C-alpha cells in the first residue's frame, strides 16, 4: 500500500499542491503518468487541465479518467490521483463506473493512490464523515476502505465568537460516533496521512490533526505522529 | 397549509425560540398540545424536555413522538414540531417510522407544521441541501415536499479572510444547481419561511435570506419578502 491522503490540495498562500511537492515526489517515485479522477467536479476537462499544470513541475504527465473508459484507464494506471469537489457526486460516479473494486485491487498491488478532500474521504470505509452537501444520491455510502477508519478533511476548530448556530465540526464528528464505533482522524488544512504498507504517519503543516474515538476525549495529533495502530482498528458502522 | 420553517431554533443572544414567540403563537393559534419529533438527536427524552420548557411560556403542552407509536402520535397530533440535529438521522427515522405520508396528509388538512434546521430541511422535496454530516445512510434522500423548492438552513455568507480552503456555502449550493434545476432559499440564522396555503413570506431577523436559481445571479431577500411565486416552482432533480 502506497497512499497519500491529503486534507486539501492547496495550503493558504501557496499554489496548488505546492505545499506537498516533496511528499508527492516520494509517493510517485518512478511514475511518469498519473491518471486523474475528476468526477467530484462538473467540468472534467478543465479540472484535469488544472492538475496537469500543477503536476508538470514534478515532471509528471496527467491523463483524465474521463477521456476513455474510466475502468480501463484506472486499471492500466501507474498511479491514481482523485481530486476534491463534492463527495456525493464522486461516490455516485465511482460506483457507476465500477471503479471501487479496481482501485482496491490495484492499491493492494502497490499502485500509488493520492486523494485530496473528497478523494481522501473515499479512501475510508464509508463517506460518512464528509463535509459536503448531498447534492446527488449515491446508491451507497460505502467507499474504498483502503484504511479501516474515517477521515474528516478540512478539519476546523470552533471559532471563538462565531455567531453561527449550527453544529461545530467536533459536534458533527461526535454525532457520527454516537451512531458508529469507528475512529475518525480530522485533518486540518495543509496536512495529510501517508500510508506505506503497515505504517501510517501524519504529515504536512504544523496545524496537524485531531483524533476522535468513541468513549475517549478528542486528542490533537502533531505532524510526524505515528498512527500505525489505527491500521489495526476494527470499525463498526450502524446498519 | 400552515407551515413555519425556521433556519434554527435560537437567535444569537436569545433563549431557545425566544426570537419566534410571536410567529409561533400565530401558527399555533388554538393548539393546546404540540407533538415534538426528536429523532434528529440521540437523546429523545432530554431533547423533548428542552422543547417542553421552551414552549411552556406560550401555554403549550408537549408530547414526544417517541413516547408511543410515532405514526399514531403524529396522526393524532394537533400540531407537529420537528426539531433540528442531524438531518440524515432524522430522515432515516421518519422513513422507518412511516411518518412521511402521515405528515403530508395532516398538513394538507391544515395541521400546523413547525420545523427548525433539520426539521426545515425535510419539509423540502429532498434533503439535498442540508449542511449535515451523513453519519447514517437513509434509504432515500426524498422527504416531505410540503414546498416545491429547497431550503438551506443556517445559511452563512463567505467570511472575509477565512483560511478554510473548503467550499463556501454559496459554492455548495451552486454545485447543487449544477445537478438539479430547483430553487434554493438560504435562510440566515434567526429567519424563517411562513406558508399559509398559497402565500409564502420570509420572516425573522433583519439578516434575511438569499435566493439561488439555476441561470440567475443569487439575490438577497429582505424580511417580509413575498415569495409566493416559489410555490409554483416545478423542481427537476438529477436522478
């Protein structure tokens, strides 16, 4: 397993993927062409072009998974990058294109998988900890399960003095834990998880992440934290 | 039809429902007991108690829909108040308890329906414009359809200087419009929609709302705005 699961693709004040050049070069070592999965946004051509430009400085070519039969393109890929956008739209599309089993099989064989935001959400067993609006209805919330716990990308702490009366992100995740006994890693902007087989580490900017488990106080996670124990987690979802 | 669809149940700096006492007295004129639907939160007893206390100053008694057969209790209700919390949990429960058809039928006959947050989301044709996390998977996103357009409760404008890299609320609603040709009313905190048969008005605090339609610039809505035209809207959802 060779996974890079990013909270988001842009750190504040930096260009697209700039904050992650070094870890991308590591994950994609030996890769020449990346297959980009653009289904989380509506304009697949424009979205693929943006990532083509962003990966060029790393000497990488990009092909959009929408430019032919997506199942064939992903099956033959050297590496897959699943971009962010709307997770419900992405999940509907990856099921409709039959990509779930193919990505599971290829990542088991060592194909690098990179996700950002929605692309990171679908690496978890389900999409139940996405922040996105349910603009379309997928047939199921089940996703890739490349890790046995959930991720919440774009994790934000409660803002002091915020007059918004909706739930904070922490309250939402605690509601998830009321229904499901599954660990959740909140990834603050500019951070990521890096899985290499049985090893899992938090990387990226100083903000780090936050770990939520049923029956335990939420705990901050510092960059570099070794989270390999989470790969042994046995998730239990509400039906 | 006698509906009160509130963005949320508490205005900043006020007690629960305090900002809406006058409109609640109007909607619930002649009602002695309100049936409270607490399924959006996990602790039904505690949640019902909170609303029992909040409605007491209006001379109203409250019975929780979970204290017996929910279908029977809603069927026999003088008025229904559906509280906020997690919309996915609420939608799963109202379908499992068979409440959809009963609420449609009773509201058609004039029974007052009050929703707050998640309870307002489910008054729309679908839950596709909720802000909530999909912590459980309902069998369908379809909801009551007491109005032919969507509502986004807790609507917030983009905050200047926000370092959060996720989508703004406006961007999320524009993504909804990419997939569905359905009007969306964003209700800012402390505002509500009041439907009396063929009349629909925006009420509540000065912040007002915001109207989104495919192919049109989003437009602010002032308190008191007459939105009755929206009741003629013919929604078209993505499959």
